[in-house]
C-alpha cells in the first residue's frame, strides 16, 4: 500500500427518504418462514449511532430483550428473533429478524412493530440502558481477543471512520447515553412511514403482500402518544479502558473431592474469563426412548435455577458483560460462561448454581420442548443437514451416534421435568465435573470458589457403555428425496476414536483432499464443474467415528459426482501424496489450530473436553 492517507471514496448516490412503508413477499418450499422488518439508519460516524446500537440491544439482543420476551418467550410467535443496527460508511439499516411459522405471521409482525415503535414514545428504563451500554463496552473487549478482530477493527476505523481513535470516541458516546437520548434517536430513525418488511415464506399459507402492507399501515396510523414515565437516573459510566498486560501462567490441574477435575490457566491479555464444564454424555448417553434429552437439558440451563428465574439469570450475566448457555453433542454435555473478569465472584455464582441447581420449571420445559420440536420439523430446510443425518442412520445401526441430537418428536414429547431432573442428577453430578477456567484470574481465588460451590455433590456417574457396531461387510446406501434444486451426497467409511493415533494422518488426508487447493475441489469443482461445494473431514468420537466426503451438486450430476469422489479416493490410495501437498496440509492444520485457540472460550473448551475424554488437557 502506498504511504499516506486513504483516498477519499467516490461520491455515491444518496438513498432518498422513504415516505410510505413497503412490503415484499416471496415463497419457496420451506418448513419455516423468514421475515425482516427494517428502517433506514445513519452512517457509522453519525451522532445517533451509539443510541441506535443501544436501542437494538434493548429490543432484540438475548433472552432478556423485549422482542424475545414478547414474541418468543411469552407467546411462542416465533422460533428466533433478534434486532441489530447495521451502520456502514453510508446510511444503513436497523433490522428486526424473525424465524417463524406461517400461522403466526400476522400476530408476530403486529407485536414486533409495537415493540419497535414503543421507544419512540416511552423511554427505555435506566436498567435496560445500563445493560445495553455494558454489552456494547464488553463487545470492544471481546474483539481484542483475536488478531483478526483487532486488524478488522483498526483497518475499518482507519479507512472508513476517520481514524483508529474512532473507537474511543464511540465508547465516550456510549458512556454518555441517557434514556431521553435513545428516545430522540428512535423518533428520528424508527419511523413508521419508512418501514420495509421482506418475507420468505413456505408455499402454503394465506399471508399476502397486501396483508403485510396492511400491518405496516395499521402500525403507522397509531398516534405517537408520549409517555414520559418516571425513570431512575442512569448510572454514571466511565468509558472502558484497556490494559497492556500479557501475563500468562501454566496450566494448573487439580482433582476435586467428588471425582472431578479443575483446570486453571491465567491469561491476562484481555479482562475476560471463560468457564467450561463438561461431562461424558451427549448422544452416547441416549437411546431411542430419550433421544434429544441432552439437547433439551442444554437449552434449559439458562432458563432458571433454584433462586433465579430465567429473566433474572440472563440479566445478571448481561450486567457483567457476559453470557451463559449449555452445549450437547455426540460425546458430551456441558455448560459454558464468559464475562468480564472483574466480576469473577458474581459470574461464578450464577454459573455454579446453573451447574448444581437447575430448576426445570414446567412452563420453561414445555416452552423449550415445543421450540425443539419446531426445529425438528424444519430440518428439511437444511438439505445438507438431512444428508448427514441420513448418512449417520445408515452407517450406525446400534450405536447412538445414529440419532439426531434434537431427538424425535415422540422422544422429546416424553421429556417431562421429573425425567429431566433425574437424568441430570444421575449423569451430570456437580462433583464429577471437568471444569476449565481460563482468563484474567487469580488461580487461588478460582480454587476457593470451586471448592466452596462445586467440590462435592452427587455420586460419580457410571461409565457409559453404548452398544458397539458390527463390522460392515457390504456397502450401504440410502436415498431421501426432497423438493430441492440441489442434490447433497455424503460418501463415508467407519473412522477412528479421538484416542487413536491414526486420527492425525486422517486429518492430514482430509486437508489434502479439501479446501480450495485440495484434490476434490480442483478436480470436481474447478476442472469438471460437478460441485457447488465439496469437502472432506474426519469425525472422531469417544467411540469410532467416520471419514466422509460431502458434495453439493445439480441433481443431473449426482452419478458423475459420486464417481468423481470414488476416483479421487482411489487415487489417494494408489498415488502417494506429494511433498508439496503434505507441506500445504500440515501448514494449514497448524495455522488454523493456532488461530482457533485465540479466544479464552476456545481454549477452555479444548482443555475441558480433552481432559474429560481422557486425552489430557496438555
């Protein structure tokens, strides 16, 4: 790049202000609908951007947001909802996004518009604004965890916002926000006459563009009746400051009295701490009668504990710039949390109660069970995912790896609160946890917190012993037909365990085959134009996994694509991998591994899972 300032961008046409709302509708063969409502927003250097960013968090960021409570939690009008403010160099958009069933479109749009226009007349509360500002400030901290995050931010600010000091100015604006300032920005930018709604809906249903436009007009006709309620004064916030410390400590391992393991690593580069709790579980701990139970438990860990309801739990985590949630996969069940390290005691208190004393409130169980079943019903909207599920069902005939992590409609419907509570207490006792704590922490303080809250609790669970597969004595095939324009093929073989040394050459082989310079990509996509996408991977597990190749192609090309995959696999067996290919693959794997471990949360997950699976955290 030449030295000196960036050249000024050419003048672009200015989008005219919209004077009436617009609705657009398109239909496709889907199970769920996708709908967005948007309003113009200013460019990123505008003085209203901080207020609109805070407003979008109040409206649609996380489970404590207004849209989540009004549309998803209280009325089940959608399966997903979020709000964001997109502010590029030129004017952008404030957007509300919904995933929903066709039957709920009318009520969902009506409620979303009501929530969007409410801040024009009624100031957000001081508590809501305080939480929003803390999240905006903590986002600046999280971006500093990765080199790409810092480079992207600094480059964008320098080229598009007038200089790298933009972040400091922006955080000053965030610190000075008041409820009245947010209301004024909402009045200027969230205008009913400027609203646009765009919907992608299933082919069945009676919603029309005229209906959507009528909902916009209905909301626009409601008069602006300002309701300046009495609100407490917003807290005085100083802009967040950053330390240049990069102190690190060794990985410390300590066995807990209840049979669990505590891992601690001090990392002072950013003022964050990440926690990851893990137990043996996931699909390996399920059968046909309770398939999906681990996923439902993972959904419920942030939905209430013995002393905290779901809204309080989420708000307490957001107040410390953090989040909490569950995870369930093929081999494990666990919880994760991350927050600003100066709030270690408060954050760990919430996390420990979620680990040891989840509530399983009947209403929350029913709500999350319904949402999980809705996700199952929309599986066919992701045909590549359908192909992988079909592959797993065909490869495995005994082992629970054949199940969908979401379960089945029948199995999930059987998961009542008592069943969930008993399963959790038997499989995931607090004292048997593998817990990794990584970040800006004092190891002695972490030890004391863990010993006081999670050191004991429950008997150690019995070792899992799922049924093992018989050797495959003949090729297997399965086909499922969907009304889609693209075909999805998975060709695979029985694979290896996480503990097997052969996993490493299989990882290298996958890197040789996949990627833009890999054999599959070059031969099947570049040279023969057989694929939209093609890749390979080795999926190891605590029990034997699989090695597979995936390709997405036109339906007329499936035979040629399958033959092409077989030819490349045959060639890699017969022709040695070249030194150049091997060097490229190893460099790629080493580099991507290092990049993937930049965040505290990523390192905490790797340490916890490797220790839990018996591989050793180091």
